[in-house]
C-alpha cells in the first residue's frame, strides 16, 4: 500500500488521519474548489502527520480538530498561491466538478455547500472569510478553534464569520428543489438540446438564465457569461448537431442531478451542472477544461 496513505509505523485500522480523511478532503475542496488541489493538500497533511512519529501522534488528545487545523492552514496557503495564478486564467473560472453518490443529497446542508452554484459564491470571499464560513457554517467548528487555526482572536473570527455569512446570504442560490423535480427538468433540457428543439429549450430555461463555461483556454468555450434564455438557447441548440458523435450521460455532480457530454468531435468532454428553481433552469455551468475533469470518473469521498 502507498506509504503516503499508511506510513511505515501506522496501523491502518486505527489511525485518526484515515478515519477523518473524507472530512479533510471535503474541507479542502470547499475551500479550494478543486479536487486535485484538495487531494494535494490532504496528502501534504498526511506527510506532516506521519512525520510526527507514533508517540507524538498518540499524545494528540483530539485528533479531529488537530487534523482540521492542519488541513485548513495548508488549504489557505494553497488559496493564496492560486489567487495569483487565477489572474492569468483564460475565460471564466469554475470550480472543479465532482462525481458524487446519489445519497449525498440526503445531507441537505452538505450537498448545498458543495454545489457548483454555492462554490461559485464562495469564490467571491477572501481566503480567510471562506475558511471561517466553511468551518463554522458547514462543519460547525467553534469560533475558538477557528481562531486558533487562523492565529486570530475569537472576537475577530466572529466578526469575519458574520461578514462572510451576510455576503453569502445575499448571493446564495435557492436549493429547495426535490430531486425528482430536478431530474425531470434536466431530462427536458437534455432532450431539447439533443433534438435541437429551440422552443423546448426556451420552455425549460428561465428568462434570465445564465450560462457559464470554463474551457481554461484549452477547450472551446464562451469566454464570458451568457445571459437570457434566447441567447443561451441559440448557443446550445446546435451543439450536438455540430458534434453528431456526442452522447449525454446522466451523472450526479456535486450532490445534484447533472450530465456529462462525451464523444465530441473536438475530443473534449464536458461536465454540466444546473441550478433549478420553480421548474426551470436558472444557471448552467459547463466545465470543459480537461485539467478539471481528471477525477470525474471516481466518486469523491465527501463527508463531515
């Protein structure tokens, strides 16, 4: 077994890191919006944990908050590095989609927190605000523990949390949609696109629908968000006609009903996520950047 995951002197069955690995990945992913970066952060956390040695690890009385502090600090470092890289990113930047189990939707709060719609809102926070929001609002970490992690006073962290909560509340998407309703809406959308049915698309798209695509400068994608049902429909309607070998595959992405488009003529697959409200699609998120789809075939180990 890979020593990165077990270490030379650690029992796989009782090591706290392995017990909480899903939690650590989920925290890192919600802070970074990237499965690949989250995996790197978790691996770095493991290496540091493993390097402590058996006796030092045994002295950690509360491994869960200890490991959460470690992964949060490393994720913050990664966020600051990524912020500089994003300045040169071509087109819109979207979070990296994850293949998730259907039962993730049963944990409503977790499913909402990892949705593409919510992650795009979290992108508008500062790194510190995002860390406080994720840890407190999603994982119910006390402000005192967050303060220790960030090297700030509990009062300062509480103010940061209040500011982040207000910011998110003003922008957060409505997620009060039954799974069966979302499934029906997405199926109507996919049928209309596949058939090139303009009226069918207009019927399933909200008048103020927004299409956001992320090609990363590698795969073809619109560079700026497209707003309005007619504009979005005209962009999407001929898509499969231009790529007759393309196939839509149903998928549960980030805890919600989504789809994957494979077999396109340009060789680039697409992961598509939706925000559904009142029986219509309000947002379409299309990720075509191949670097963000490397882990799309493996179910993500999300947990809290």
